[in-house]
C-alpha cells in the first residue's frame, strides 16, 4: 500500500467513500487504485461541474457530450497554454459581482476585472452588517425567482383583461424585482388583479400592450379606485382627530375619578387596619 505521507494526491490510495461510490456505480477497480484514478473513474459517469463548463465556455470550448473527467482533462490541457491562463486571470467581473457592487452603490471602474472585483467585495464584506444585508438581498431575489414561476402561470389569465400579451419570463422577472424593490408586495399585486404588474411591464416594454385604448382604460380605472381609497383615508383622518379631541376631556375626568376612588379605598383600608390593632 502506498503511504499518503509525503505524496501528492495522484499517489494517495482511494478513500473508503470513493470505493463505496465505485461499488454503487457498479464499476470494477483494482485493490490499490489511487484517489486520482478513482476520481477519474467516477467522473466518467457524471456530467461536468458548472465551474468547469463556465471556464471552457469562456475559452470558446464546448462541453457538450463531455463527462466530468473529459471536461476536466480538456480544461487542464487548455490552461496549460499561458495565454489562456492569463486570459482567465484577467477576465471581466461577473454579473453577480457587479450586481453586488451596484447594490452597495459602489463606483464600478471601466474594464473591472474579476480579481479586482473580488478584492472590492472582500473589503465590503469585512463589515458584517454589509455581508448580512447582501445575504438578505440574495434571499429576496431568490424568493422573487420562485414567485416569478408561479406568476407566469397566473399572469396568462389576466393578460387579456389588460389588453396585453403574455410577458416573457425575462420581463416578468424584471417587473417583479422592480415592484418588490419599491415596496409593492405580491399580496397587493394579486389584490389589484395584477394591474400594477401590467402597468410597470408596459413602462419597461411598451410592445407588451396589444391594444392601447382598453389598456389605458383599465389603468385609469385602477388609478381612480386608488385615488378614492386615498381620499377616503384622508377624510377619516380629520374625523378621527375630532373624535379624539371630543373624548379627551371625558377620559381625563374618568381618570381623575378613578384615582380619587382608589385613594378613598386605600384610606378606608388603613383606618380599618388601625382599628383592628387597637
């Protein structure tokens, strides 16, 4: 048996977990199979990892039809070329990185590279509050993604009512994220029969509107209802204030009488207690 001490991974003996996985896949192997060989054997039955696919795609290499082992070897061959290695090191910042920097209103330099963006984010996340804020934002976006899938099915039933076409998933995602970011909840969108959704969708992509006249009528009707609701709340506010002013003196008197009654009871209790002692 080859010792693991002082040897590279290629000389390490396959782990028990690897052997069990090989057995589960029904693959035959020698008793002295190395960890690297076991990994390659297992990889012949698995698809490429997303990171490997991303790197191959960046280098202009298709991973279609490749196994995990094939993709790894193809990437290793490509990265043996110093030009490819440098190209990958100097690649542009990813969308996830720029999204995060934009969320924190950071100035994004022209030609920002992935490695420099990584340093900027590391400095940002040194502040725990910022790290927590980004985690919450990612969670909100993931929630929006799951809601979009449900929305797509429901929106189709309301598109004709708004004289609109069924929106694409890309547009639906943009609209939902925008509405949630501006405090418009899913409950409100549903309560207003998706009018806020189609109103914002038409602002982002006017081509979604099939017939302008009925669409404007629907939006106008929704705006009128919202205005009446706001006026009703405004009318109620002064009334509530007058009601509070009217009842305030009586509340004050009731409090005084209550305090006097309590004081009387306490006085009577002390007198009775004193008489008992005598």
